């Protein structure tokens, strides 16, 4: 006997994760971005990461069309940015500070860290696709990360 979707989601909510915004550009040149917490490192040599994207997400197909994507790791003061990219609004990039990175993909200027990636693999993962990217360029800041745990944004405390 298996578990249902609600039980699974409840169990996973007990695992704290960082918050990212994954950006790309579709074959028609339109910008795409979405909030993603399913992000992990894969390999140091070569430097590789993965993101898991729900197949019904509006930006899913843009990732399959593009050679590049960017993982923008958010700082603790960027919860509003996370909410913006989690929404379905079409104006996510309006009045937003970003620059063009590899493949003319948007890189969020104020992110805590950015990883510009070349798409290496895409694997079926049930209702998600697992996108593996080779990291070709990074930028790193010194702020604290935005953390998501048990359905809410959290802050790391100093010891």
C-alpha cells in the first residue's frame, strides 16, 4: 500500500530547502522564470546541477527548447521575488533588474548566487522532468539564503 499525494507533500515539507528562481528563454525568444526548490548539486567534475520541473508548468517547455538555463539562488530578503516567480503573471520580468547571460538567458542581478548552465540531460521523473545542467559561469554574494520549511519562508539564525 502506497501513500497519497498529501501524505507525501506533508513529509517533504519537513525538509528545509533553499529557494531558487530558474530562468530561461524559449525558442521564440520569450523570457521564462519560475520558483524552484527542487535543486541539487550532481557533480564537481564536471560541475553539474539538477532542477526538477513539473511538466504542466508554463515554463517547462521553454527549458526543453533552450540550450541554457540559470539557477538564481535567492537571498533571505527576496521572498517577494520568490512569490512573483511562483505566480502565473505574464509580467514577471517587468521592472526587474537582470542582465543577459549565456544564450541570452536572464540572470537576476540581485540573487545571492547564480549558476549559468548548459542543458546536458533531461530525464522523465513522473509528473516532473529532471533537467541536468553543466555549470559554465557563477556569481556568488555573501548574504544569507532564503529558506523554505514547513510551508513558510524562514530565516537562518546566528549562533
